[in-house]
C-alpha cells in the first residue's frame, strides 16, 4: 500500500510532540469555546426538504400567495367545560392578553370565526357581513353552551377548533417576522412570556403548544440535550471499557482522547461557519468518534507491537505512523468519499451533510495522526521492553477466522454470494417511509397532545386545497359558487371527514367583502392576496406516515379526475411536503449511499493499484449495510431516515477494518516471502483481530448510551449501528480474508 506521504511525515510528527501538543491544545480550547457558545441546533425539517420539486414549489406559492402557515403557532386550550361562564370569560381575557405577546400579530380563535350572512338579508345591512358569530345577534342571547354547540354546527372550521365535549379548543397565533434570519416560530423566551400570560387563568384552563413548530422545537432541544448528555456518557464509558481491555489507564486515555478532540474540532468548525446541527448532521459527531476510535486503536496497538520488539517510543511512533498511518488515512478518505457520494443525491440538505461529513471525517484523522502519537510520547512508559497486554478474548476470534480462510475458502465464497443475493432482493423491495412523530417518544407531552388533537379536533396537520377563481375575476358569482360547490362535493367523496359545502361557499363570499387582511386575519387564510384563489383546509393529523399522507392526497386528486374536474384543484401544505419529500429524501440518501460505495471501491482500486482488491471489498462491505435493511424487512417496517444514516456509518466502519486487514496482509506477505499467502493471511488476522474486536467493543459500549436519548430515532440509530458494527466485524474477519486470498492468489 502506498504511504500517501505519511512515511515522510512520520519522523516529523514523532519528533515534535511539544509543538503539536501546544498547537492542538490552543485549537481545542478555541473550538471548545465556540462549541459551547455558538453551536446552533435546528429542528426545522421543512428547511431540510428544500429542493426544486413541484411539491416544494407549490408549498412556497401557498405561503407567498396566502399566508405563511408553517410559521403559525398553535395553542391547545384544555378546560373542564368551556361553556362555564367564568371559564368562558377567562378565555376571552386571555385572548385579549395575547395581543400584547411578543411577535403575536393576531390570535385566531373560535371568537374570530365570522358569522355567515343571511342570503336573503345580504345587502340590507353591510355591517352584519363583518360580525363574528359568537357575538352576533343570532346567538348572543343564547346560553353559552348552546352558543358554542351552534357554532360547531353552523360555521366552517369550528369543528377543527372546538371539541364536541367543549373541553378543548385551538388558538392559532399569527406571528410577525423574526429578527433572526431563517427562524420560524416563537423563541423560548416568547413562549415563556405567553405561559406567564396564561398563569393567572390556570384555575380555568391549561395551555400547550402543539403542531409542527412545537414538534420541531422539541426535536431541536432534545438534540441539544442528547449531544451533551450522550457524548459525555459515551466518552466516559469508552474510557472505562478501554481501561478494562488494555488494563492500562494510559492506553485508555491515549485511545479515548483523540476522538473527543476530533468532535470538539468539528463543532468549532460548524460554529465558525454558522452551520446548524440538524436531524441529519447530528450523526457526524458520532461518526467522528467512531472513526477516530477505530483508527486510534489500530495505531496504538501498532505502536505497542513495535515497542514490544525492543524499539524506543519515538522509533515505535515513527514506525506506526509510516506503516499503519496510510491505512488510517485511506480509511478516512474512503469514508469522506462516502459522504461526498451521499451529496450526489442533489437535495440541499444532502449537500450540507456531504460537506460537513467529509470535513468531519478528515478532522477525525488529524486528531488521530497528530494527537494520539503526542499522547503516546508523553504518557507511555519509557521502558523499551514494555509489553502490550492483549486479553485472550480479543485474540480468540482470530484463530477460527484464519482457519476458515485457509480451509473453507470456497464454501465461504459461495455462502457470501448467495447471502448477498437474498439481501440485495430485500434492498430492492424494501419501501421507505417517514413520520415526523417517530422522532417523539410515547411519553412526550407533545406526542400525547397530537394524539388528542387527532382524535378530537381532526389533527393539526397542514393540508390545503387551492381552488382558482372559476371565471378568473374577483368575486364569486352564481356560476363560480356552483363550480366550487361541485369541486367540494367531489373532494367530500374521498375525504375522511366531509365538509359542509354551503357554509364554506357563503363564507368565502363574505370574506371577499373585507377590504384587507388587516381587518380580519381570516381573509389571508382563505382568499389569496390577489383575490383570485380560495383555500379549503383539509383535516389531517400529524400522526400519519408520509406514505399515508401522500396516498390520501392522491386519492383526492383521483376523485376529482373521475368527476371530470382534473386540474381544478392544487393540494399544498407543510404536511404534504413532509409526506412526499421526506420519503424521496430517504430514497436519495440510499441512492447517494450506493453512489458512495461505487466511489469508494473505485478509489481503493486506484490507491492500492489493484482492481482485484476493489472487487474483493464489495460483498463483505455491503453485507453490514444490507443486514440492517434486512432487519426492517423481518419486522415488517419500512426503512426510516434513521436507518439510512446508520447504513452510512456501517459502511464507513466496515471499510475501515477492511483496509487495516489489507494493509497488514500485504505488509506481512512482503516481509515474509517464504510464507504462503494463506500463512501470511493467518499472521495478518492474528495481528489485527485484537484491534478490530477492541474497536467494536469500545464503540458498542459508547453507542449503548444512545438508549438514554429521549428521541426514539436516536435510540433506534444506536441499536442499528451496534448491529452493523457487529456484522461488520464478522464480515471483515470471516468473509473478507477468503475473497482477498482467492483474488490475490490469482494475481500471484
């Protein structure tokens, strides 16, 4: 294997530990400061779906021509009985208080729903057309309970804003633009202010923030907590396991500190360029730690093997960097290329993942190649004859692996081939799905509130039917009303909860009499700014999977087509965007990963100057990925975005171990010309097995801490990566040697 410049750099790194220590310390301190003070987290899933698709363009047109619905905040008000006079009055007072809340321009509630004009009386009393239903002369004299029940029966949207038992209602907060660029929704300070406004009324009702903005806020805050809690716990556990394995506190620190430093450097770079951590890039710190640990253990054991031969620390470090360092660099380069391949999917969020991921991996390599030798120089015992302690359980898997490679080579090749065929079939047929609430645990209050809203108020999802004015002129004439009624009748056939047609048409006609949105915020929610399009909200929950949302929208359009109304309606909304584009993003990630695999294999062929080695790497490195997919097929679950991310890490680890095996095999074969290739492979396996097993145990120990996460997706991610790590270890020890021997023998 080529030295990739490390043979030249090895003595320079080994002989300048003091300089490297000072520079690394300064960079780490600065990065840590930036990480603590300037790291940004975002839970805005919509922003991650930005692309040039028709669904996204329609979503942008909806927000521009009508109202920025994705920026609205929803309040769930719960009470024992809203019809109770004191509760009713308290609720009204709270709505008045909300007008003074930061960034709240309007609070749309059941009191905002306008009265429908009497068709016969229309034109006689113009002011009547602008009255609100609950304060109109029609119901003002009724008892509050009767007033609210009649509201539900008579006014469109009322059933989605007031529960049948009158114990829950929704308030929609329309917000002014944030001073912070690209920030939607309220800040935590704004939310706390609203909670303080509601505090005097706690005996009458409770409030909860719900809807997609609150879901994204919960994801963002939980991501921040996880990065702090899990990273710290994982690091401490890895140090403990490393100390147990190596029986040396020095070895534990030498192997554990570079991954932490690499992760700190990564966060420092993000802070410098103001790149937020989102639900995709949150995997990169884990990837940095994983790759650093894997390469660090190999480099540390290489140093110790040379010291056990009687060499001094400086000479041992130089030798390890020159011989094991190229494998570490090649592994990092291939993993970085895997991220670049993911960016080929085309979506903006995938490009960000590709750039930050590849940069993070190379920072991981720098932390290993610079920091680990420096730590070894200062911490290792100066005795030249020091022996490396390798527990028996780390060496044990090597003997059967060598025996299989030399005695069961052909059965192993056949087994791998047929296993791969089955896994490829599963890869092809396995569907992908996305559900935003998959990122919320069952015991989270936001998830419980969303379930409640879906059961009692039709859901807080955002799906809208946009109907252009039939004659292309402002105002709803008789023919316009007739065509809109026909469209709604067609939609009702496919809707899970049909909408009463006549009140909606009359309501739209009334809204057009208002001169501007400032007079009534309802107009921007149902009539476009140019007055030539109308909006009908379609009841939809946030608990639905992406495919369910997409299929539901397709069924509405199909019904319109059956009724000869094709092209009369456009469907849009944040929920539809998530339902259609998130599964596409998963498919793009899978395609990008496959592209990454091709790029990595081709790169290995070029760097090691062997097409046969590249071919030998294909199946053993694909099996860990496809095993994770097979798990989803066995449990009859569609592939999630979390799983695709786990696949990326599985591939990176599998390739890392494979390269170290290849490197050791070729070094052994070159140094022992009198040995057969099988004997050289046996020696190589015996040499790298302790490092491979130790790395797997360390990483599994660290990933166990993901089970502490409040996000189910993070916990699932940890389980999948642990599974992939174990399978990658088995593939590298028990499958790859047979492929290398078969192809190397032919080359020889």
